[in-house]
């Protein structure tokens, strides 16, 4: 037993050294971009298109750029992000979708293409995870934030041009972000306006961001969230610019201007078998969480473009099916009301159809307890 404290101390020391190394490396990329030591990567792997979806021969209704969570390590889609992208392409063929942007690399250099990181991926995945986490905090740091925003904003603009976007065409650009991708999406607004003069619509799914970026030139931001998403909720706690007290932050100015609309996707969680993009967890109406999230995103884009969202049901919560507009003062929920998602039973099934999770949704352990409400059957 006397060796246990020393083992814990050794593990903490190793973790501390890894975090220190990650912090230094995370800053290197944005400084290398700013100093011009390295040029950002523009070309994609052979055979990979710059955009998918609508016919490149005619202008699409909108360009959608998907900014994935911290699992993004290569140009190609992650497993979960790829499911969402495929669902959007299938449900909205009028969109041109880009998923290759590297939100956690100002140099647009995927981790999986770097020999050292590739070897680490097969032996210890923690450093890769921490690398992208640290990049989020670099992007949120007031000392590096303008540089990071400029770098990734220019990367998005370059990929849009290669995908066929014409500057000043007026075609909407939708920045769809998951988790930490929201920090990059909100930061890219000013750069994209300067490069493309494009109307910008932002949609965050479980967005983790500091709320400091200016959203003046974004047409609107739709916040897809859930009371069981403790990761997104953590971001509202640790970043003072998300607090209502800091009225002059970019986030709070946008709230007062009526530019932020909240859509509740309860009982989804941030990650795991009950996540926003889970293809297994099912709602009482039979849709999966993935179906609902993709359908909500498509409905929001079509509503913005003036096209009726005929393929999806009403948007979650709020007047007229358009969510709750957050103007800085949330309306109190009436006692005794029951949301539709609290009725019936929610299930998650595997590919063979067998039930993996089942829960009666009559009384979720909503937000206070956290965790996934689906219990193993």
C-alpha cells in the first residue's frame, strides 16, 4: 500500500508533462501560420472531392461546412460525424457539403498525416485527444484568438472557393459545428465576411465555446442543446463571456439582438449511445437521435432559405415550431407541463434489431443528475 501514493504521483507527473507539451505544441501551429513559416495545406487526398451533395454544375441552395468535434484527425469524416454528414446529404440534396476543414489545425495539417502522431495513435490515444482539446483553449485565449480565427477562417474560405463558391454571389454559407467546433465556427464569421461577403448561418450542436467572438455579421445562430449535455453546460460555467453578467461579450450582445435561438433536443447526451447523432437511440415517434438532429438542421436551413421543410416534423420546443429565441431572459417553464419527449419509451437497438437500451421516459433524471437516461435492459 505504501507504493500507491508514489504511483499516483508518477501518473500525475506524466500527465502534467503531457499537458505541458500539448500546450506548447498547440501554440506552435498558430504562431507558425502567423509568422509565415509554413503554408497551410490546401490540396486534399487524391480522389477526395472538395464538396458533396448538389450538382456542381449549378448553384446550390446553400453551402454547408461541417466543423466536427475533437475527434477530427484527418480530412475524411469521423465515424459519428460522417453519419451526420451522410444523413444531411441524403435528406437535403440541394446542399453542397464540405467536411474536410481541420478546425483544430491552423495549418490545415491533419494529425493522422503526421508520422509522429500516427505512431502515437497506435500506442497511446490520449495525446491526440489532448492535442485537439488544447487547440480549443488556444482558440479561446484572448492572446491567440484573433490569429486562430484568421487562420481557420481563411482555411474555410479557401475550401469553399475550391468547392465552387463565388465571392459576392449571395449564396448562404451554413457553419454547422459539433462540440468544440463551435469555438471555430463563431470565430470564423469575420474572416468569412471579409473573404467571401457571404450571408452566414450558424448552427451549433452541443456547442462548446467561450462566447467571446463577435457575431455581428452572422445572420443568425441556432443552438441545438439538451439538458443532459453536461459538456456543453460546462462551457457555460467556465467561460465568463457566457455569463449574463458580461453584457458586452459577443455572445450576450447577440442574445440581446435576438440572433440566438435555442432548440432543445432532450434527452440527447453529448457523447455515447444516447448522443445527438446516435443511430441507435430512438424517440417515442420511432426516429433515431441522428434522424431528429439531421432533420432539425435541414429544417432550419430550409426555413432560412425560404424553402418549406416538407421532410421533417416541427422543430423541438418553442412558439410556431421555431425554437425558443434567447433574448437574454429565459421564460420560466410552467408547472405541470410535460414535454412530448417525456412520454412513452425510448429504445436503442443494435444493427440486428435487438434492444440494447430501454427506458420509460415518464420521469427522466433531467440535467440535475446528468448521464444517459437510457438504462441497459
